[in-house]
C-alpha cells in the first residue's frame, strides 16, 4: 500500500479539484482509503 497522504495536503489538493468530481472520484477514493487505512478494491478496466 502506498504511503498515506497527510490530511491537510489531501484536503488542499481536493478542494481545488473543481467540477470534475466524477472523473476524479476513483483517485479521491483511493487516497481517502489510504489516509483512513481502509482497503479500497481497485477495479481494472477489463
């Protein structure tokens, strides 16, 4: 598992994400799961 992003950095980055919520959601979910130490099932494109 990658190193979790510090919470303030995570918030700062995602506040600036703009209106592309659906496009950015997979990465948001992975990073949030890493911060919370919750395993996120990564789905392949197949």
